[in-house]
């Protein structure tokens, strides 16, 4: 059984925990890497762009924990298997997995090419990438016998249909990730592995810089907070969910969108 909080002093600490973050080299993933490293965790960044990973690792240096990157394409199960084995060899155990890597597509279904490659790219990265990583990492958490925490970065688009930009593959992948989170929380509970989701709203990153100005204005008016979120704010919620303070929290998807959905 997952242990309840022992003392508040250490309740939010990730000291000595080993974390894998997919897409931790930029955007929300880097915000999560930074927040977790500042909370004492060792970080393995899984991504494809090695130069961007080197920049991220440089920025994590001041926090003094063990941080490294591993080349990984989450759409490929063999790539994930090799990368997880490499991280496991370096860490010796894995305590926390953050499934953050994701891509979007803002075409309507009927505007897509005949091979539907846009659809498959998003589903293969966002949904299947999360499944590949969970499969490989949860096995090792189970076999290690120390439990663990898995956090899936979904989106408030998994709960609603956004105005202004069609994104059916993205919204569908995120909705499926939300329910995959519920299913995994039940399946992995016997091994003391907690599984939760974070559903951000619009947050500053490279994914959000392509939003047309008219749409930007409307988005900021719709969010009660009146602004985009920042990656470090998503990181703060991820630290909480991974920490002993959240020992009783599993099977949830936490919306962090500045109140955007209140006015939908
Ligand atoms: N920004 C927002 O407004 C927002 C809102 C809600 C949810 N989200 C979610 O937050 C997550 C991060 O988004 P972001 O805004 O930070 O996007 P971003 O800046 O475009 O970063 C995407 C990250 O995913 C990685 N990635 C993409 N495809 C990959 C693959 N096949 N294998 C491994 N890594 C891959 C990228 O690394 P490489 O290219 O180096 O592989 C990069 O680190 C996504 O799941 C997104 O859906 C974002």
C-alpha cells in the first residue's frame, strides 16, 4: 500500500528520485524538468533534438542533481525500449515518468492528405508514445518493488472542442490519454504505482507561438486568469503529483488552464 505523508517538511521533496521526462528539452517538458530538478530529482530527458537537450542540461546544472539526455523517438517501441534500458542502467531505478512529448495539428479532418499522415503523426506521438513509455517503464517500476508515479501531460482540449482552430487528432489523443490515465491507475495500483494526468490550457511554448493574433486575443479574454500559463507552473503541479504529498492522489486529471474552460 502507498505510504501516507510522514512529515510535512519533506512532503513536497523529490530528493534523490530518478525521473524520465519525454520532451524535457524545451517547452512544458523543460518547465517540468526544471521544477523537479529544483526539488532534488535526477532527470533523464528523452527527446530527438540533441542540441536542444544539451542547452536544457546546461540550464539544469545549477541545481546540482544528476541530469542527462537520451535519444528517443516515442513513436517507435524499439527506440523507447533502448532508451529506457539506457536510463535504467545509468539510474539503477526509475521512480517517476512524465509522458510529456507531444505534437499538434490544426487542420480539419477533410483538409488532411489522403494518407491521413497528420492524423497518424499526432496519435502515434501523443497517445501511442505515452503507451510505449508506460509499458517499458511501469514494468521496471513493478519489478523494482518500490512503486512509482506516472504523470501524463494531456490538455484541456481533451475535455472540449476548442474554438478557432480545428484539432481533432490532438483533442482525440488527449481525451484517450485522460482515460488511459484512469485505466492505468487501476491496473498499476497493486504495484504502488500512482498514475495521474495534467491537462494544461494554453501555455507559452514553441507549440503555442503559431497561434494567429486574433485567436490569441480571444484566448486571453476567455481565460479567467487573462494570460497564458508558464511551463514552470505546469512543473510545480507535476512536482506535487510526483511527491509524497500526493500519496493518496491517483487516477485524476488535473486541469491547469487559468479558468479557460469555465467560459466554454
Ligand atoms: N503549449 C501548450 O499550450 C500546451 C497546452 C496543453 C497541453 N500541452 C502539451 O504539453 C506537451 C508539451 O508541449 P509543448 O507546448 O512544450 O510543445 P513543444 O515546445 O513543441 O515541445 C514538444 C516536445 O515534444 C518532444 N517530441 C515531439 N515528438 C517527439 C517524438 N516523436 N519523440 C520524442 N520526443 C518528441 C520534442 O522534442 P524533440 O523534437 O527534440 O524530439 C519537444 O521536447 C505536449 O504533450 C502538449 O500537447 C501544451
